C-alpha cells in the first residue's frame, strides 16, 4: 500500500510524521491517515509533495501497489491456465465457485 511505502521512506529519512507533514505541506492528520491506510486515494499533488520531500518519486510510491496487483493477476491466470490444461471447462469453474460459496455460507461458523 502507498501508506506503508510512505511510512518506510519517512522512517529511513528519520522524519517524524510532524516533520514530514510540515516539509511536504500536508496536514499531520492526513499523513497519519495515509500511513495507516485510512485514506487510500491521495491526489497526485499530495503524492508529489511527499515524494519530493522523501527524495523519491510518485512512481516509486505507487509501484509497490501496482506490482502487488500484477502478481495477484498473474497468480490467478496461472491457476486458470492449470485448470484449463487439466481439462476444466468454464462451467466447471463456475460450479466450483458456487460450491465454495455454499460451503462458506453454510458450513463455516
């Protein structure tokens, strides 16, 4: 997440939340909310200020999040490809998903 990346970079620089907020011209509470993932869609202007203050770039702040999404997508594609290579049809995938949902709804406490 972006907030975690900001926190790690801030700590590496030795800044407190108050120091980074002042230097980046962002409110302390907003920065805290970002780091604690209470806010997750900061504007490009805010990200630019924070990144510049941390000696980083907007790309670096958001890259981790994009990489994580890509990895999840690749994992899902790999699972689907394995299923297809074993002869599973779309109907079987759908039935399996319905079965799992049923099991979650009625058999887990």
